[in-house]
């Protein structure tokens, strides 16, 4: 009788790990392993536990997370709700009017830690307007859970005297290769910091 060996297979859907299957070679039907949703969201190629930095972001008074959208109403996809959902082990929800509507997205730990360090390491007081919610370009890093938008820095609006150039340089130092702000098309009133896919 030939020996079989178990092989783990990860099944991915739109960039989010949604399950795992144990396939024994020579067996037709795989056995699906049960795992809580929080475990599935924490096992991603970028690694790390996203709930911990999300809880730290929520606890920081220096980081304000928007509770409304500039382009529509949907409480479940605001920046604040995206972080609350992540802290509770769920994916962050996209807005129903965006290019990728009503999807749960795992926020990347690199992005979360970058946002946190803008406050803890660089000392900025920030207002975050969008993470995965809102309306962005079709291939936006927002929909992949690797970008956020900042509208206020140290109490001043971006484009109206806020130190956006310094913050943009800090985002780059923290690993964000896609950093846009005043001077870039469509970014005159906010700074966009996006991490690699």
C-alpha cells in the first residue's frame, strides 16, 4: 500500500485568506479544517497580528478616526469602524458605493504599524479620513487594506498649512512606497500613504 502524506493548502479569495484544507494524497475529497474567522484573518502572507496595533490605534488620543464619509453615508465602512472591526478580529468593510463594494478586507499589519508610528515615533496628531471605505480608483491600495488617507496633521488641514511634506517623508521612512499629497492629482486636501502589495 502506497504511503500518503498530508499537504496543507491555503485557499485565497480577493487577497484574504478564507480557509485551509488538509488534502491527503490519493484521497478525492479534502477535509476542511474549522477555524474561527479571527484566525483566518491573522494568517496572511504579510504576517503579524493586526488586532494588536488596531487596539493601540483606538487607544491613542492623538489619532482621530473619521466616523463619517465625505462622499456618502455608511457607518459600517468608516475609518473608525474599520479599525474597530480589525481590533475585534474581523475584516474591515468597504463602502457600498466604492469600486469594490461591501467586501471585508484584512488590514495589513505594516500599514497599521505605520499609522501607529506616525503618532508614537514621529509625534503627529492625525485625522484619518479613509482606510478601506469611501470611493477610490478601481485598483486602489485602499481596497487591499494597505493604505489610509490623512486630512489633518497637528490640528491643521492638509493643503492649509499642515506639515504634509514632513509627514509624507515619514510615511516613506516607515515603508510606504506610494505616498501622495498636495501637488499630486486628486490629493490637494489629504495625504495618501500606501504600502506595497
